[in-house]
C-alpha cells in the first residue's frame, strides 16, 4: 500500500498547514491569525476578497502585535508627522504598507469603510505601496486604524525619523527571484540538451534518459514558480471576461510544458523544456526592463516636474520677495493674499484667515482661523492678506495629489480603456490565427503544430503596441517639464494636438505683470487716502492691483477688517470704518473722467468717487510673432474682463476675423467656451487662473499662465511659466509630433508582428527564438520612442 502525503493549504494566505491546522466555517487555516482575518472579512461581507486573486491574503503566523503597540500614535507630535490634513470633521493620514502585492489587497484596503464606519474612504497607491485614509477623528482614532490594518494583515510601517520624506521605490524582489531561478534553470537545461542538439542520435540511451529527467526536474520551479506571474495575470483577466496580454504567453507555456512531459515520460522525445524555460526567462527580462524604465519616467515626473508656483516671502527687514515654493523652508514667513493657495503647513501669525479647503475636502464653506492656529497646505485664503509661519517643508507630492483628484480623471480613464480594448481584440485575433494554423498543420504535417502555434503565441504579443503610447508620452511629459510647461497627465498631450481653437485672456496672460505704466487722474489724494488705497490693493493678486500698489508711496499697511473681491468688478474693503472700493466705473460709482482712453481702474472712499488710475499694459515679449504663427492655423479669440480701451491695438494684433470681447464676467467667459464647443470646436483656453477657473475647466484643454504669483488651480490641465508663452506654438507642434511618434511606433510594432507571424505559421521559427525576439521588440520600441521624442524636441527648439 502506497501512502500519499496530502498537504492542506490555508484558505486565507495559501501557505501549507504543516505546523498547525485551524478549521472554521468549513475552511482550513494555517494559524489562528489567518482565521481571525477571515472572520473579520466574513462579518463585513468582504469575502469577495478571495475571488479577485489567488492566495490573496497575508500570512498571520508572525503577525502577533503587542497590545497597545500603536498607542504611541496618540502622541500629538507624532500625529502631526503622519497627518496630512485635518479640520475637525475630516482627517487625512498616509501609511506605508509594504505587504501590498495584488489586486485583492487594493480591493480590501479600499473597502475599510465597510469594516469601520469612522473611515470615510481610503485609496491605495499600488506603485508606492501607500494608503491614504480619510476618517472622522470623532468616531475613530489613529491607533484604532493602525490596529485595524494590522488585524487584516497590513501592519503599517512606521519610521518616524523619516516619515515626512518620500519612500524610495521598492525593488520587486519577487520578480528578481523568479528571474534568477528561470535564468539558472534555463542555462542548465540548455547545457544538458547539448548532446541532443549536436549528436547524430548516437548518445547512450541511458545517459539521454538521465539528461531528460534532469531537464524535467529543472523545469518544475520555472513552470510552477517563475511563471506564476503570467498565470495570475491571465487568470485575473479571464475572471473579468477579458483576454489580456499574458493570455497567449500562458497558453504557449502550457503547450510546450505538457508536450515535453508527455515526450519524456513516454520515451518518444526530449521535449521542448529549453523553449519553455527560455520563454519564461526572456519574458521576465522584458518585464523587468519595462518596469524599471517606467519607474524612471514616473520618478522624473513626480519629483522634477515641479509646478511653477511662486509665493511672497517676507524677509526679516520687512521687504517682500517672490520665490519658488521649492525654495521655502521651515520658519519662513509668507504673505498670502486673496485667492492664493497655501503651499505648506503653517501657523497664522497675522491677519484674519478665512480658508477655503474645497481642494482638499470638497467642502466649499471657508473655515475661519485665529492667530496661532494651524493652517494646512492646499487651502486658499478668501479675504484680506494674511501672514503665515511655515511649520513643515513644502510637499510638492501633496500639491500633485490635489491637482490629480478623481474628478479630473475622466479623459484619462477613457483613453486607458481604449488602449486595453486594442490588446483584447488583438489577442482574440491571435487565438483565431493560431487555431487556423493548428488545423492546417494537423492536416498537412502534425509535427509542425507545436512549433508553429507556440511561436505564434509568443511572438505576437501586443506588449509593444501598449508600450508605444506609454513611453512616448512619459518622455514628452519630461521634456515639457524642462521647458516649464507642466501637464496634469499624458492625456493632455493628445488634447493639445487635437485643439483647433485658441482663446486668450488678456490681463496677466498676454500682458506682462509688473511692467505697467500707471497714471492717476482725479482728486488730489492725501497721504491717508493713499495709505487706505494701497492697503486694499495689496490684498489682491490682480495685475492692475499690483501695478497700483507699486505706483503709490510705500506706507505702512493698515489692517483690513473685511474684504470682498468680485471677479470682473473689483475689491471692496473696510479699514477703520472707511469703505474703499477699487475697480470698474459702475462698481466705484464713477460719473466722470470718461476722457481717459487707456485701461481704467476707478477708486472711491465712503461712496465718494475720487479718481481713476489709467494703466497702460506692457505686452509679453515675443507676443507679436507668436500670434502671427498661430493665426494661420487656428481660429483665435480674446476675451477679457477689462474695458475695450486697447481694442485698436489688439485688433491689429489678432486681425479683424478673430473675435475680441471685453467687459466679460467669469460666467460670460464660461458660456463663450460652451458655445464654441456646441459648434464642434476643440477649445484651448489660455488664462492666468484668477478669474478664468470656470472657462479653463470647461475648455477641452485649459492652460494657466503663471508668473510670480501663487495662482495654482486644479481647474486647469496645464501650467505654463509666463516667460515661456513665446514657445506656445512650438509646444503645440511638439504635442502633435508626439502623436505621430506613437502612430509610427504602432506601425513598427504591427510590421514586426506581421514578419514574425509569417515565419511562425510555417513552423520554422523556434519558440525559444520567438521568446528572445518578443522582449527585444518591446525594448526596441522603448529606445525608438525615447530617441524620437528627444530628437523632435530639438527640432522644435525645446530644451
């Protein structure tokens, strides 16, 4: 009687139950910890977790966490290092979870709110292995959340010495181990197969049989371990009724392995184990190199493509200086004016803070803060200027997170689904061709079926098709960043290329901030009146306000008790009981001085009209040749909230066939964009991000031009440094060339597939050669797209 060693695997983690067996709910677990995790999931109806990926769970054998381990998270100093934002209702925290490894992990971690009602929602960044949890601190505490994560197998990694720094991208050690084992086994199988390759059939039968069985033994870890990355991916696609790019690879591995086992055990041949292990080895090499290259592109984009946002720094001597946010340090004092973004966690030291946290929480009601209170990055001041002391270094990754909120991802998701549909139809077509080839050779020469079908399934993988867009766009984003043009995502590149109508804002967009000529006409202003007016205009970041503040004498700034800024109209503020209005004629109550022909900003104090500041705009350097280049290629418009004093000069610049609209409110700008789109136009809106948020968001692609003001806006799709506006035509042409590069690489990939398949269907192409050619084609696509995008950038005059 032969005894059979039957091993039982854990229902949760998939490990062998060799030391302990726990039975619960008719399921077997390797330890009590895994059983507890299953109980938690079952109680909260989350057992779909086990259906998404094989061996989804994390083993709990060594997960015994000491009670009270996370009580340290109640320490206020430590909490402040972990918490990204809190307003009393919502608290945002980020944990690093190195255990994340598959789609089941993501699914479970993004359903934590179903386990604990105090958690509002959670989101996983798979690449960084981080989870962002938004929770109600009145219902659940930070230690309880950490314990919950630990209880389901994802203990947070807490390194409080560097918790504020970005985690380095972790090497996928599992992929490296699989690659190493596959390479070792492939090399030895090739060596043991040499007698079969080069002999004329005179090898001793016993020796040949030994070599064949050794090859079979060496192939087992490759088939069952190294290749499981392809099995899991293909099976996940099949469960979702989707044939992904790993399906043909898996079929090729199965065919070659099963045929080889049959030949060796039956003594009818040596099999194709060299081909099978070669397939896995070379495919893993291709995947490893692709991952490394994509990781490099993502790294460049995350850390080098900083937004061109500047902020006003107050020096120790009281002087103000505009500097990039990347140069800010803890302890610096900032001046934040009306509608400016707060770039770093700070403490309020002067003024009345009225913070709009809608970018962070989605709630538009401003939150009032008193002196000494914490103010978090991502808020926007609504009202008079305030002064802040920075308490934590600027986190550009957090600004990136705000810019890429879910509401702005519609176009990107559509494009991804389109690309994956290409791979699905490609795979279906490939399987059909493989079936027809198998039928043909079954009739004519059955000995060629295996080689023909295996080679076809390997060589015709659509990986190169998918890489074309990914790597081209990654390099284009990086080159745009070098030229101070920052895109929200790769989809914006295509939208830039497809635009056929360009709409410009005027003030702050085509005009140069800080270089205006100012003249005052009206009642002679006393020093007190000048001080009142300058104190008010200092609260605004509008170019006219900045020009007036620079024109007036530098008196000490008075405290503004209340301030309202109405886009398209002006500013109203109260200082020591005086009501000051600065803006349009109607807004300020002007009834005279109509003879002023240039840009006008009217001023009144306590309902008494005083006079008007006439402002001559200085247009950006290079604007005339830029408009000349764009005129022949696009329908162009200019929409401005200012009056039509400069209509004559602008008509000459834009030509009469293009529309010039003045005295436009933010609502009328938005409606103008909608009307263009109703007429089938793809609209590119270029504004300064101040009064143009609605129009920028409505347009097909919205570009915010930034000079030395903190005018970051999630409503835009791209940010362009003001000094680089002259390059706009070159940037658009480069976006179009990127689209051409993708199409050319698609054609190259298709030609490669046609040539490869023409050999494969004949049964003359060895599967191991096909396995070498497949990743080689992917790498060649990477090299082509990288080189072509860099070459085209030089041709277009970009850095």
